[in-house]
C-alpha cells in the first residue's frame, strides 16, 4: 500500500483536491487541514494531514498520462548516461568507461552492450542523469498559475512526484530501451553475416582429393575387407571322417565344374529334418567329428565383378568349409 492510498483511506482526498484546485481558504493551509485530522489512521496533527494530502497530489501528477508522455520525451532528448567505476584502482577491460558520460540519444549500440556487461559483472555503476529542475518546471507549466495558501504545497508535491515516482521509472524505461535496441541490432548483424555464409557457394575440393572414398575402420585390415561380390551356397550337412559327401547333382551348373575332379563315393543320407539341397563341399570337412548340422554355416566363395580388375579384389573363404 502506497502513502497516497493510506491517505485516501484516512479521508484526506478532499483536502488534496483543494490543493490541486487552489481553493481559497480562510486562514492558513494548516487551519484548513485541521478539519481532516484522523488520529486512528495516524494523521493526528494538521501537519501530517497536509503531508498526506500532498502525497495524494504527487501520485495524481505522476500518474497522469499526458504528464508521463511529456516528461518521457524530455528525458529521451536531454538525459545523459553516466558511468562510474566501482573500484577505480582495479584493472579491468572496462577502464575506458571508468569515468564516462554520453547523451542518451547518441550512444552507439556496442557501447551500450559493453556498459551493460560491466554493470552485470559489478565493475561499473550506471545511471541516467536528467535535469530535475528543468523537468519539474516543465511539469509545473502544465498547471495553471498557483496562487493562494496552497501554492507552496502544490509546488512541493509536483517536485516530490517527479523525483520519487516519475524519475526512477522513466530512467529504468530509458535503460531498457537502450538495451533492447542494442541487442536487436546485434542479432540482426549476426543474422546477416550468417545468411552470407549459408548462401555462399560450396568450395570445390582440390583435384587430388576428389577420388578419396571413405572406408570402414574394419576394412583397414585385408583379412576383414568385404569382397565386392560373393556367392553363398545352401546350408549343407558336414560329412564325418568316415564318410564323404555324394557326388553333386548333374543338373546344378555350379557343381558340374567340380564333378570331374571329385571322386564319387557312397555316403550316408542326411537327417530327414534338414534335407540337403545342394553342396559344394565335396572335400572332407575341417571341423571336428562331433560337429552337428546345427553348427554349420554357409560356404562362401567370392569372385570379382566383371568390370573390376581381379588384383583389387580380396578373396575370403569361410573357415568352416574347405575351399
């Protein structure tokens, strides 16, 4: 609750209207305020009652929209921003601003950002300097000529309204406008520079690096290089040491090439659950005799593609089946 609100609750608003309207009164201002003494609210003397009425007048003057707009324009046009150092003996990057002042309407954005940063770090003290006497006179000129017993009280209330209520808020508003202006300009400059970088044409790579291709880390070792083209045979039941695989079928073109070099012999039939489709492993298996068909893996033989030289292709064969 403000001082003016307390005075209004105490019933001092009629006395404040008399001060604003410069009403004529018999005797002095204290004689007129004696009728508004309220001991329960804390205004138990005519002086306190007159001070409460002055608080109401000051708040009325400070909250008038036309007064605020006029003083705001006066502050923006005539105020200076004053910067001081919290510790002048300390060496900081803000030494150029240890004793610095500049008109509010002319200070550039980069200096505003530097001053704000120094104030946040506790190295600088910043204030807005306004001619209070000129601002008070400007406010007083907006009211009719004051005469009578309440004229000095009205002048004091106008000065109090500016100094206590209007000046702090207008100074904070002026600082906030400077900060918003500087930050907005900084963002716009950054966006313009970034737009130029993103819209630039890509740089053409040198001739010696155009044929470079990325390789997987596992492909650095030849034993792990993935072949360009591989053919995978069907799953087959490995032969035991005592038996060999039967001759491949004559209808299979891939197995017909091995028929001449592989002697045919009798072999046991594979388990009924996994019938054998075709086989390339006609030689004895390298796996131990206790291996089961569930542990077998497809035999792979890699052949180079027709369009690539054979010397650039690394051949890899499954370790479970003889090549």
